[in-house]
C-alpha cells in the first residue's frame, strides 16, 4: 500500500521551487501538531508545504506528502494510510486538498 503512495509522493516533491519562500512561511508555528492552511486556489499553499518538506525532511521515510484528491488516497483512506505509515516509522504527513476528501475532519481527529 505505502509503496504506491511513495511513488506519488516522489513525483509530487521532485521539482519544488526553493529560490523564494511563500510569504506566510515564517509566520507559521511549524511545531504545532496539526496545521491548517486555507486560501484561494493558486495562491501557493501547495508550494508552501512542499518547501517546508524540502527544508525539514526531504525524504519519504520521515514525511509523506499526499494529495487527498488522488484516487489511491481516496480508496485507501487517510486514517488507514496514516496508521500504516506511522507504524513504519513515519513522523509527519502533509495532506493537500483535504477539503475534497469526504469525512476529512473525522479521520483527522482519529489520527
């Protein structure tokens, strides 16, 4: 299960622009257990979280990026993915497009 998600993660995180930082980058308390970033389409939310990933993790063993509108994520469920990933030693999940995932708030609460 995780192998396919790692493939998706790798393709999504391979070309992260690092020449600039999104303006909110230094405003966020990245030590919080859960962070939610909201904003209009195209303002740079995905770039922001991928820049954080690149700077602080840059490997799928510690941090996994997932877009919750991906069919594989939808079929497996974020709770099941998180449970399996953390059993394997993962430390953080970056969940993009969570608003497109049904019952996202319940699954996040249970994670």
